[in-house]
């Protein structure tokens, strides 16, 4: 297939599937702006596949698979960015989890310690059940209200609060070793 034919095929696929794919992404990504960024990444991958002349048997199914992967990548990037904000947030018994509040004064100045804590927190977050992790990340890392999360997920606010509390208790227990290993 020559470049002109490739371009026509790409344009046809993009125009034919754009709305449906954007709707799929939008259900999983809170902001329209971020959803459109994910969509552009999917289309970029599509163009790359055509340019590398790698045949795609089920183009639409392939694009939805790429979209799922890009959504996961989006949340991983958000999590890494937001973890740094999380470690410097004010501490509230049930609402905020700030690991640096647990550490002795001046410890938040040590970059190696910050990296160790962020890695431990990231690993602990991965161990949470998916529903608890999602609630925790949306509330803590993306600063969404429980009402907003309820609208996104369709889950009652009371259930979300309970899920968040369970996540915090798990994280505190899971990361207690960190404090003990570093400072006792």
C-alpha cells in the first residue's frame, strides 16, 4: 500500500471511529482534555503501525486495546506526578495521607528518602484492590470530591468513603515498616 492509500485508510478509520473511541476513553478519564490527549496517542500509534507496514487485522479492536493501554499509562503518569504532591499534603486522620508527617523534621529534604518513600507508596498502591485504589487515587491524587467520583463511577458516596478509609488503613499498615526501618 502506498503512502496516499495509507493516508486515506487512516483518515477513514479516524473519522469513522473517533466519536466512539472518544466516548470509550471519556468514560474512563475524568477530563475531556485528558481524554482527547489519550485519543491522540491512540491515533499516533495507528499511524505508526501503518507507517511500519505492520498489518492490523482487526483495526477497531486493536485501537480499543491501545486505548486501554494508554488510559493505564495516563493514570500511571498522573500517579507519579501526584505522589509528590501527596507526600507534602496536610494530614487529616481520614482524608489525607502524608507520609512526611510521620517522619522526623528535616527528613523531607533528603531526595533519596523521598524516592524511597515514593517507591514504597507506589508499590503499596498497586497492592490495593482496584476499586479502593481508584477511589484513593481520584480523591487524593486528582483532588476529586466524593460526589465527583460518584458521578464518574456510579457508586454511592457512602461506599466511596468506606473504600477510601479501607485504602488508607491498608496503606498505613503496609508502610509502617518504612518508618520503623528508617528511624528506629
